[in-house]
C-alpha cells in the first residue's frame, strides 16, 4: 500500500500536479472588528440571555488577505437588562459579544456594550418635595438601540483562517 502511495506522489510530481494544504493566515488576538447591530434592541422588551445579532461593517484583513468579508454575522447575548422605573430611574441594557462567522469557522470575539437610560431622580425628588407622593410616578428613560448602531469588538484569541472567498 505504501508503494502505491509513493508511486502516485511521484507521478503527480512529474506531471506538475501540486498537492498542498490550503494556505491559512493567522488573525491575531486583539484585531478590531467594526460591527453594527442587525436589529433594534430596547430595555423595555429585551430579556436576559436574549440572542443579539450583528453584521460586520468592513472586511477584516491580515496584511492584504481578506479573512472575514463585510456582512459576516456576529452573535452575542443580553447580559443585563433593567426596565426604566418609577422615581425617575433610567433603564439599563448590556450586551456581551461572543462569536463571528468566518466562512465555516466560528471566531471568538470579546467586547461589551452597556448603556444606562437618563435618570430623572433629581426631578422626581423635587416633585416629591413639591407635590407629595405624586412625584414618585415620574418615569425614567428606556434604552433604545437602533438597527445599524455601530459597536467595536475584538478577536479574543489568535486563530488560523483561510482567505475569504
């Protein structure tokens, strides 16, 4: 069996047929990825651990080689959410970035995005002093993230990737 394999390799070499593994390049840890939210997100409707989808805004290159094409999907989850409350308490919304698809490979990414809604506690306290308990009804502001809002992520670990098609 070994003789057959060696004979075939010799035939390929004399005919000029190359046998090579597909080349890869290393995408280094810390490489910046510019993403955009692929959906709207709100502290009013989001729930803890909800999936969040993103889209890569620009090609990712190693030197002159594109390894992840613009439009690639990235994924994350809602890691903290609190609705706006009474007494002017603003909403909270945090998202944890997790992976991006590079062809058939999932690349781990890192980064978080957090926002807090506008607190109106100062005005709620003033209303309470002036109007009594009616001031406690003043509501804070919810977090609203529009589709297309930019966010920056970073590659979590060095990873070897083939050039993108």
